[in-house]
C-alpha cells in the first residue's frame, strides 16, 4: 500500500506545511527575531536544505522546520534584507 502524498504544486506543498512554519515563526518571534517570517524559513530550507535532498516526505520537512539552525536562518534573512531596496515612487500625486 502506497501512502505517499503527492502535491500538484509548490504552492500546495507550502500551504500544507504552513501550520508548522507559523508555529516555528511564533517561537522565533518570542526570541526577539520579529523580522523573520514564514516565507523566510521556507526560502532558507528550500535553498540550503531541500534542494540537495532526495525522497523528502512531509515528516522530514516538518522536522527540518522545527530543528532549523536559527543562527544560520538569522544570517540568511539579514543578508536577504541587505539586498532589499525600498524605492520612493516618483509619480504625480
């Protein structure tokens, strides 16, 4: 019997693990890192952990979320924020 869950898109997978991402985000916010969001955890793991993994299942992904190295995540987010530029819209009022 095959109990493998299939997802039609990355968006569907993201929505499925969103409760774990939200839970971890709340935990991180309690430690004073309010600038880290669910998307940051997802992007970090997708970039540095999950791209090199084979045969990931939902349990592995949730485990990775709850056991993320917070210092590395913090560095990742701060580096991403350095590259973010806010622009003043120069149009007519």
